[in-house]
C-alpha cells in the first residue's frame, strides 16, 4: 500500500494517471476509503493525480496534537518531496483550500497554478463556518444545521420546489459533507477542526504569486461568497468565479469542474507532461 514518510509521520497517498501533475487537497474529515470520490470522472483524466489522507484522518498517522495549519502545509510539501515532484498544480477544496494557501505561501516554488474552491482566508478576510461548534451537538439538530449551511436556500419550500437539487445536496453531504464523517475517530477530527479554527492567511495572501483561480457557490453558508471575493482581491492577479450552488457547487453546477480544471490545464501549454 502507498505510504510515505513525510514531515515526521506516515501519510497514505494514491498516485494515478498520466499528464500534468495535480495535487488534490481534500476537505474536513475526508478519507480516501470513502466512495465515490470527488476526483472520479473523465475530467481528471488529463492529469497525473496525487491525493492523500491528511494527518489524523483515514489511513495516515494520528500524531498527538495540537496541529497547526502550517503543519498541514508542510505535510503537503513533504509529500511532494516523497513522490519526487519538484512542483505541481494544486486544487484545494474547503479545508483543503486553507491547506493549499499555507502550502503556496510557505513553499511558493512548489505550486505552479492554484485553484481555491469554497474556502476562506480566516481573520479579517472572513472565516469559514465554525464546524467545531457542532461537535457534541444533538445529532438531529446538528444534521439540520449542516444542511442549512451547505446551501443557504435549504428550507421546506425550496426543497419542495427543487426536489432533484435537494436530493443532490443530501447525497453530496454524505459523500463530501464538512464536519468529519469518514474520519477514523474523534481525535484526528477534533485536532483538525482546532487547527482550522485558527486558520488565518489574511496578511500573507499577497505572497501568493502563481496564477490563482478562486471559486465558490453563491449559496454557500460554510464559506460564503464574500470570503471568496476577499481572497480574489487579496491574491495578486487572482481570478474569481461564483457558481450556482452551495458548498458543493462543483456537483450542483455542471460548469464548475470544467472551469476549475480548464484553468489548471492551461499550464500544459507551457509545461511538458509529467510521466
């Protein structure tokens, strides 16, 4: 099984495909054993795709805490070292977008092109919803609240008028819902949420100099559109696009993934394929 030593711990990773090198950094509580994956489908066939279980989750080590966002960024850089990638494209989704910010700021030479999806800078630029507050809450109440922040349109009348979209959100929550389903246990998730709580790149975003595409959903209650707008203003030359959906806009709006991956593929015009 593909494990590597990275930044003092064992990380589980998977490397597949042929093409330009793409590191995918997933959201809160994600685990590569969960199926189906967000990275499945023909659009990813243009890349050599590297994805991994972050510290504390899945099949990776669960070191003692506390964890910091700098730790997560350095883990990603160490993973690139372990697989022999000098640089790559990076797609970070939600918490993964926070990690991607740290990776790019702390190790700028490693990232050629960056997509930040449904994420936040923290600090004065706007924090994502405090998911740590939902730990230990009444399960039924917590589930309802999670649906409401996944898509701010979520209420009985909207669900009745949009049954297909409501079903997509419900299924999407089971696959990619923020908050930890799929983690190996409470320790790693709790430590991740605590690091997430202190995420703040506000005063360092101007250090991101690679081409950057910031994107999100117009009805996202976890990473609101204003947070994406701030990121795009603060990162020099960043492009911004909002799509028709909530926190899983990439499933709700069929234009989203082609736009995100098309932005990344633009680099292949100037870089040879990695094989």
